[in-house]
C-alpha cells in the first residue's frame, strides 16, 4: 500500500508539471491572439487541461488518504470570501449549462472561521459540480447555515438539484471508491468515480458527516 501510494503521488506530480506548462503557454495564446478560431481552440485546450488537472488531483488526494498521509491544516479564514468563490464557480457552471443557480446563505454566519479553507471549499465544489453534472434542466440550490455548540461552530451546507436522482438501492454505495452509479445511464459523464469518496473522507477528517 505504501509503495503504491508513493508511486501514485510521484506520478501525479510528474504529470502535473507538463499540464501546468500547457495551461501557462495556452494562457499566453489566449492573451495575445486576435483570431476568433484560434481563440476557440485555445479555450478548448484550457477547459480540457483543467479537467485533466482535476482528475490528477483526485488520484493524488485519494492515494494520500489511502496511505493516511492527508493532513488537515486549520487556519483562520474569511467565510464570505470562500463562499463567494464557490458561488461564482457554481453560477458560471450553471449558466454554461443553461441551469438556474439558487443560493441561500444564512446572513448571521460568522465572518471568520477556523478550519481547512481549501478542503472545505473542495467539498463544496465537489458537491455543486456533481449536481450540475447530473442535471440536464432546471436548477441547483446551494444552502449554507450554521450551528453553534458550546465549543465549536458547525458549518452545514446542502446541495439540491432537479437532476436524474439516485435510486434508493444505490445510496449505500454512493461514497465507495471507484464507484459510478448506473454506469450505463451515466457513461457520457466524465469523472474518476473518486469525487464523493474523497468528499466523505475529507468531511470525516474534519469531524463532520455527510
């Protein structure tokens, strides 16, 4: 297991370097080019490279979790700032697919929280992206609330959509690694099948539940 995790981590880093170079060079093309056709090609390169980078990040995260090497790093962060980024991404992806994005954020949430901002954002992104991925028409609703106990503040969020839904008998295997529910029906949808497994493990590492 240790050797496999090291190999995956090493390979993921090795693959990331050339992809980042492609993204960087392509950004220069996007900046300097005036030709509409070339711009369209460059936009395709950009979205495909970023998708590939996302897949590699999933594999790297999974191998770290698998080897017990993934660390949660709590910092004080601006909750508003983080939620803005998640909401912007959600609205952009929804718009690109002709969906409506509904956002409900409790205005009484604290301005600053202590936690692993990157990982919380990754969980929110995973869940909102999944909702969009599996929704052909209608809307995706993102709700954020909070619960305060004596010792800590619990951030609670939910994502609802008007997509294809999940059969009751599939709910048990939803968070299993490499599982893609109803592969036949969903074969046109891209992904590693690791997103929800990683989301569940990250949530549990932060003493949360999903």
